[in-house]
C-alpha cells in the first residue's frame, strides 16, 4: 500500500473480547409519603417500578428496608413487592426510610421521607356514679374521669328531657344536676365528653 506522500503503509485486523463488567443496581427516586397518625398506609409503591439492575433480574436482587423514625416509631415492611408504612400508636412526625438493593457485587441505596401527620384523638369518659338503673336524689352528683391524649380542654354535656347542660371539667370531675322537676319519673340521661373538635 502507498500513502499520500508516496510512502508505504501496512494495515492489519485484530479481534478483541470486551470483558463484561458488572454494573450496580439502579434505584429511581422514591416519592415522599404522607401517613395519618394511628393509621397504616398500604402504599401503591411497587419496588420493581423503582429498582432495576442491568445484569441481574429483579427477583434475584436482595432488597433491604429500614427506617430511622424517632425511636422506631415508624415501622416499614414489605408485603410482596408493596411497601407498608405503619406508625406506632399516637406517633406523629417525620422519618426517613432507606431502600437498599444488592446484586451480589454492588450495593445501591436511596432515601425517601415519611411524614406522619397528627390527628385529633377522641376523649374518653368513665362515669363512676350514678350507674344505669340507680335511684337518685333530685340533686344528683355525677362523678367520673375524663381524659384526652391531646391535652385539650374538656366539657361534659348532659342531655335529658329536651334539655342540655354543659360543664367545663378536669380529669376527675363531680358535677351536680338538678332533677327536682322529674321526681318520681324514670328519665334517660345522655352524657358525653367533648374536646372542642370531636365527641
């Protein structure tokens, strides 16, 4: 062969084999989740929609899930390929969830956030006196215990014979009810505690 300047050149062909180099798993960004306090969210997050590996089929990947919620207050588990977010009772706040995929050669991780939003807890009422079916004096004293996890101010509402009376109460309460107009009668008392938002 002759080059452009009149010299000689020699060409040759060689064959090479490109060694396959393992590639790490790929994790797309998981969306942040919002869960209401005291509820569980069966999130429509299928892991195989977010995790892939160029060399390894999804079913052969090892996938680990962990949460750093405050004092493990947010538990994360996998039901099949669906993430389930379970806050502990009465907890609200933020947590991070880590998803880790391993293909035997490489490990890849990603984080997303879980926001557990607070909700109002129902107050509780335990009436110690009088009991159902008791015979009472015209000026009867209602005694009991009312509690609210959120610390809201409580009121006791008593309805009877078309009337309604409302009392501001503390945890241990005793309120006097005048039933003079109903002496000798059987009446039904409807008693509830209210925290200002829910009964």
